[in-house]
C-alpha cells in the first residue's frame, strides 16, 4: 500500500506520544476504537484555567494511518480552545494526510477521540 | 557493508523465485533455436520433441508423489486444480449426493469454490479446526453422511504451516466411498507425499510455491480406483478431456524440473529451513507476549507464524519495510477483518490482528534471520511504546473485560 509522505513522517516520527494521569482534573481522556476493528486510539488533552488546550498526548494501536491521524491531531489541538478543537473535522485530517478512501475511518476515529477527550474533561469540571 | 538485498525476502509461502536451474531449462523451450513446438502436433519433429519434454515433466511431477504419470493433469495453478477437482467431482457425482465437507482454514480457492457449489444447490459443511489448526479426525468422521460425495482438506496450511493427517482422513473416506481431495500447493516438495500409501483421490499442486514458474499447476487424478471429473474447460480434449488447452511446454518443463529438484533436495532443504526457523524463534521467544500460531510439531519446516500481542499487524509490517513478510491481518485490503485462519483457531481479535508470517526457502540465509531478529525486536518495542493496549496490559487491565466503543 502506498502511504503519503506525511503519513510516513508521522508514523516514523510520531509527535507527542505518551500519557497523562487520567485522574488529573485538568486532563481529558478519549479512548475510542476496539481491538476487534484493529485500531484503538487514546488521546489526552491538558487544559488550562482559560479553557485552552496546553498540551496533548496520544497512544494508538492501529495501522500507519491511524497512528499518523492521532499524531497530527495532537499537533493541531495544542493552543486551541475546547470549542475550536471540537470543530476539527475528520475530512481535514484525511485531506492533510492524503488518506486513501479505505483509510478514511482512521481520521473519523481521530475526530471521535478529540470529542471524547473534551467530553471527559467537561464531565470532570461539574 | 553487507551486500544484503533489501527487503529481505521471507515470504516463500506467497511465492518463490524460479530456481536458476529451472529457468535455464525453461528458456530452451521458447525461442526459434529452442524446442518451441506444440505437443499436439503429431505430424512433425517439433511437436514430437515438445511431447517428449512434457512426458518427462509429467514423470518428474508423478515421481515426487509416487504416482503414475497418467494421473497428472496440467492446469494453470493450484486455484484451477482446486476448482477442477471440487466442481468436477460435485458435477459428475451429483446423482450420488450433494454434500461436501471442508474446513474453515482452507485456501480461498477451496472455500469460494464450495460457496459457488452452495449457490448451485449443494450443501457444504465447514469444519472448525482445533486451536492448533489441525482437523479433529473424529469430528470429521461424524460430519460424514450417506450423501457426502467429497471431502476437501488441505495438506499444509498456507498461513500457519500446519500439516493435516491426510493418511488418517484417507482411511475414513475410502472406507465410505467418499472422494478425498487434498490441496497440496503448500506441501509438495516440503513434506513427503506417497500416493501409494495415502488414500487420496485428487491432489492439487502449484509450481511457483516450489521454485517453478507462476501460472502453472497440476491435478493428480487417481486411476485406481478411477476418479471421474466433469471438465471445467472445454476444447480440444487435451489432458484426456479433463482440461483442454494447448500445453504450455516451457511452463510444464519448468514445473517438471522444479519437482525433480524438490525430490532430490527436499531432505537437505528441510534441514536448513528447520535450522533457520529455530534460529528465528530462539531470537524472539524471550520477548513478552509473543505467541506461535498453529501446532509447532505438525508443521512444515519453513513456516513461523507469530502474534506480537498489542501491536497491530499492518503497522508492524510498515515498520519492518526492510522485510518482505506477510501479515495475517487482512487490513491492507478494503476489509478490516483479521485473518480468517487465525480467527478459526479461536485467537482473540488482538492476537489475530497482530500476526506476522515468516516463511523461509532455498535461498534464505542465517544472515537474513539475524537481521530479522534485530529489526523485529526494536520495532515491536517501538510500537508497544505507542500502543494503548500495551500500556493497559502493563497496568494489569484485563482487555477482554473492557467495554470498547465500537465504530
């Protein structure tokens, strides 16, 4: 399968790999996907008092496109407000990484992951 | 600097290079200076010479399996042989019954042919293999019915390399007058086959799995007792009416030479393959969470299929792009299903998605293996650092109890 150069770059040099303490109230965790489908994405955002995402980390089990989608996402969400981050669309990710149609689901998963992380964070603030 | 050719080829079960000795023979049957005649031309020396060459090739193929040359029908490959055997028997013997037994881990050329017969009104039982990939003979026996006309079980599995007990199966089928077909694409030249000893009625072969050319195969059709087939390809009545079409002399002599060499070199080849396989496993087995798929004893020498738990197969294949290996996971196609063979063994989704098949061959070296060990170890470590499943495993989470947000 031919991957785009951008996918290969993110895959070979993934940005922001790692984990935060899930129980930290400034951290939102989104875990989406399932081993049965061949990909699981964990995205964590660290949000400051102004509601801006200061940092993000990910771990992904999945194909190169899934890894690249989540790596790219961590770059994109940094410095964004929660509202801005929730507006990231899977099509933006697919376009940036030039994902072929069979790999579009990887970008969908990334969009689900940021939404889930934001939900988790907001749930903790109540 | 090593003069290693990259990527290192460890996918001999997918196909093999043509042995240079085979290629040399093939070349002498193509050009104007060569022996290019049509074996069906009875009126001149060009035809006679081609016919002679084909006779010799037929004998070479028959000799490897201790059969009569008259029992060999040339085809375009194991897929065609499987189609001819299964459809040919089903159509010819349909008045006798319409039930067929096969196994879920068969090659698609068998499974899809059976599916087609189901559409034509036949009934097919797809047996589940045991966890080690082998068919339980008692379960096979209890699936047999009065209207069973055919049992089709492969000799060696293409993904996990396990060797089925075709001798025991042949005893059961012959006793009941059921025809027994064996897909031997992955076993010819790797496991001794004696058609005088095993009661197999039909056997499919491929040339390119054993250092012959692609696009060439054969079907063994037993003469005593005689097995009848309805032809699938009609025309000039070649191959005793079972498979029409001008014989591809250069392909056939290539298969003949490959099978002749296989007979001569099988023992030495296997000894080397076993050494390479053991060397690879010895270099990987102390890693955490690695599992061999398929029985380790009833297995061809050149196959090792390993699941690296918590690492996804396609990303691993991408990480080891300096190795030509195949993933049990079918993620590279449009479907996201893991290997149907590993699923049939009862492997979990994670393990089925994390497998790599290493298959060695005549031109593999210890240097290839050492390079592989080093590369796999470092890449698996890297991908596990990236894997949320590995992290959960390390934290003691039982992944089978996690509620996944399916998508």
